[in-house]
């Protein structure tokens, strides 16, 4: 159904976003309208009926011209003024930092989950704003993006990938608002992901726990960090899920996480994990592992003890997140079905868990050999 109304500045300001894009046409000047995108962005559009065809053209954002100016511009275009047809009114292109703090923050950032906001905040503060903050959006070219990405990739390949995703999303939204013709962060080759096949051998696991005990006895202040590491080992949780764990999420045999990466989920505790949680002191903080400097916030994500532990235990190629892969790999080795492993890890889809299927290849090979021996024995008995 066509939507029409008498356009005025006040009426245009009241037009709100809907589930899908829509256009409201002016009843005073046929062919002039306001397009409202699902993001809430509004721009004047016109129908150019010359040359025997009807083409929709954009005049510009409603924030850069009044309704009367849009009407005058449309009439000039219809009269054949090619300069006005092919050239929009001068619209200042905002700087990257200004666009992020104003339009993008209200239309995109505020809809993110708290955990996503934290990672985006780090990307903006440490990388994107220092690099691109003072640059007009249309001056951020592919060359500048690649130069930044290559430099950051040399220090943190995974972090560079995640920050590139944030930059791509911001520039994509700037394109929606008409500030860019091309998103220069697209089609940049991401750094290859590390293969998730590292898990601890029996000897490495023994050394890890022995060194943890030794490091804590050497310096008792390390106890909280050590227990975070132990919980990651025994639960397969993500680091953020344990670091930010609150007492209100702790049950007798379960963790009822309210804000994991994939949304609320339950983590079932084995006896080792229960013992670790039970020995944590109740200090009045809502966090099970509060920061020693400020009990109102969780323990730092830097986890310096892990770097020392890796070196002392001789497992320097193991990341903290590999303890999660270790948990999943041992679950598969012990015959736990992949759908159950997916639930233990909080994966939304079993396809995410299939990366661990290869861990049981030796067991599958051994089973095939046993079946072959059994079949042969049946054949020999019938001779």
C-alpha cells in the first residue's frame, strides 16, 4: 500500500523506523518522498520520469535540507537542470570518530550484548580510533586499511581479524547513511585461523597441575588466578565465563550463566570443579573471582600467571583457550557423543563441535581392527 502525506519538517522528523524500509510520498509534489530505512536513517528521494522511464534517485539525508529545499531541488531536476540531477547538495562527510560516537553508537553499538560491547570497546580504544578517528570517512581508503591491518596482524593475528570485523561493520553502516560509496574494509584477506587440535597429553596435564601448586605455594596471592585456570581445565568454559562468574550464578551442581557468548546457558560441575568453587572466600563481592584492586569488578583478563605457568610447565605453545579444546577432546576420547559435547561447551550447533571428531580417529581405527578380527573368526569357525 502506497503511503502518502503532506510532507513538512515536523512530519518528517516524526517518521520512525519499521521492520523493513518504507517510503512516504508527498501529496503536494508528486514524485517527492522520504525513504526510511530499518536503521532509522531518512533521506529525500525523487522519481525522475524523464526519458520515458521512472528512476528513483536520492537527494540526500533529511538532516541536510528542509522539505522546501527538497521540493525546490526536485522541481529544478524535473526542469532539466543536469547539474542538480547529477550533483547532490554539499554534505559534509563526518570524521570516523564523530560518526562512531554519534550515529553508529546509537544505532548499532547500543544493541550489542554487554560482552560484545567490551570487545568492541577494546578494538576502538586500542586500534580504530587512534588510527582512523580524525580521518573523514571518505578518506579511509583500501591502502590505509591494509596498512593498519598488516601492522596489527604482526602482533595479534586473531585480534586483527576481530577488529577488522568491527571496522567493516562501522564502514558498512556509514555506507548505508550515504557517506561512502564503497566499504574499503571488505574483501581483505583475513589471517588464517589456528587449527584447534592442541590438547594436553597426560604428562603435560600432570606438569600443569604440579606447577600450579608450586607457583601458588611460592606466592599465595596467585591462588585466585590458579583456580580460574583449574576451573577452565575442569569445565571447558570460556575464559570470560569464569572470570566474570557471579555468586548468584552458582548452584550446588551447576553454573547458571546469564551472559555467555551464545546467551544464557547451564554448566554442569564435576566434583573437582565444585571443590574449587566451594573454597573461594566470600568477601562481599558479587564476583566469585573479584579483582584484588577493586572487588566491584572481576579479576583481570590479562592472567599473568598463565604466561609463567606455560613456561614452567613446558607448554608454551598452549593458549589459555586451548584448555577448552582440551576438555572437549578428552570428552570425545572417552566416548561422549558429539551432541552431548556440544551441550557441554554451549555450542548452538553441533557443526561447531565437529572439529573435535578427528580426535577419536585412533579409537575408530582400533574398533575397525577389532571388527575385522571378529569377522575373520566367524569365517574360520565355519570352515
